[in-house]
C-alpha cells in the first residue's frame, strides 16, 4: 500500500494509462485482423495506411517495441501487395 500522496497519485495515473494503452493496443489488433480478412486490394491499401499509423503511434508511446512495429508493418505491406 502506498504511504505517500505522490505514490497514490502515481498508482491512479498508472491505472489510467494502462487502461488507455490496452484499449489502443486492442483496437489496433482488431484493425489488423480486419485488414488480413480483406480481399479487395484498393480497400486493403486504404486500410493499410490507417493501420500503419496506428502501429506507429503504439511504437512511439512504447506500448510495443519499434522493431515489432516495423515487422508488423512490413508483413502487412507484403500481404497487401500480394492481393490481386
């Protein structure tokens, strides 16, 4: 249990950030799944732009590692380019 006022505030702030980070990460994963399920190239390329921005934001805020973000973006770009 926290003994200082600042420690109690830090606990509250960390909880708020954790919830926000989980929401953003889960939303991004949902969009990635939506992109993977797409079969139309024009639709997929538009969605890729949006998903790439979301992944970049997660990496910028250190929610995911920047190398993981790069790998995800690369694999998604390959997937979109393979579509007919």
